[in-house]
């Protein structure tokens, strides 16, 4: 089965996380979970990273933005990644490496 454009973004994000040895999981959206949780939750060198993946002109919903904002306010790294800004994830990892040393 062919990947959706968003699926390709998710694969690229997972590749970056794997390359750096980060732990990640992709919460399953269901009627029993929290709605609006980011697509990928990761931990890298003790830092929490939440990633909402979009493709093309896709925009996060208000609920997704609210969750990302709450994560950022709690001290986590909250990112919206699409095929044009994958470097933002690499930059966040570089920033964590510089912060930790």
C-alpha cells in the first residue's frame, strides 16, 4: 500500500529520531485516548519532544495546537513538522545536544 504524504513525513521524522538514538512512540488515536495528542512523542537525552506531522498545506487543529502549547509550557519541545521543515527537528536535537553538552 502506498504511503500517504503525511505518512512519508512521519517516516522521515522517525528516521531522524532513530539516527540520534531517541526513544519514540506513536499514540494510537481511539475513542479511549486523549484527542489532539501529537503524532509522535519522543524522549531524547532526557528531553520530551512532541511532534505533530502534517503534509502539504495541512494545518494542525485548534485542539492539536492547544496540546502542543501545553507541552511547551510544561518545558517540552513541541514541533509541527512537514516535508519542508524537517530540519527543525534536527535543529531541536542539535539544541538539546548543546544544552546538555
